């Protein structure tokens, strides 16, 4: 009888972490949103939504929100 050995990758995939000034997009309450990162923490970023052209027409009460690193994608990097 042969033994079958399964090898698994125990490392979690690397998540690209946004930096201050980057533009990120994410989904919230079935809406696609974009914002500028105003602060990055270990597990999430704090995003300013006022940069969205249609922000005033949304029903979002707070223009600042927290987004987990796994829940957004970087749209544009800050110009250095």
C-alpha cells in the first residue's frame, strides 16, 4: 500500500496594503465605492469617500470609513 502525502501551502497569500494617499475601491451595502486612504493600520485602512464624484448623491452618512485590507483593491497609487 502506498502512502499519499499532500503538501499544502501554509502561508497566507500576500495582500497588497494601501498607503497614505492611495485610492482604493471596495463594496459596501451593494454599492461600489472609492476613496483616498487617510490612515493605514495593521488590519485596515481609513478611507475618505468625499473624493467620489457622486458622493453627494449617495445615502452614505459618514464620509470616513474603515475597510479591511482583504476587502479593497488599489486603484491608484499616490504620486510621490
